[in-house]
C-alpha cells in the first residue's frame, strides 16, 4: 500500500492587509510570480529571497501554474490597490510641494 501523503499545502498566508506572503516570511506571492514570469528559475529567485526555502518557492510556482487565472486576477487587484494608494498619498502631499520641501531642506543643510 502507498503511504505517500498526496495532499500538498501551499506555503502562502494572507497578512493583515490581505497581501499573500510565503508563510514565515515577508516575501509576497507577487514578488515570486513577477520574477518567475520574467524568466527566473526557482534557484535564482531563492538567491534574491534567501529567507524562503527552495521547496517553498517551487510550491508557490506550482500553485501559480495550477491556478493561473485566479492568481492573475489577484495580481491585477493588487496592482490596482497599489495605484489607488499611490494616488491618495500623492494627493495628500502633492509631488510639487514635496519637491519644494526637499529642495528647501537641502539648501538649509548645505548653506
């Protein structure tokens, strides 16, 4: 009789903001998928994220490949959320105002 466990758990968990991260790390699903889509191997990804085991990177890539459309939808939602946050932050500070503040502080530091 075969005693292999055929149920594999994906090492992903949502943080407080709903961002999917590799369990036990701050590395996001987005980061691993982005590198994979740009041609990086699991070993190359692991070089950039040494806190994540090679087995976990392979598991995340396998999950992405098996659930391609769901992950792509999630990535699109994340991208939209980032864009909205950027708009809010830029609207509050105003990029032009921020630049002027930085220039003024630089001038004060280097008379």
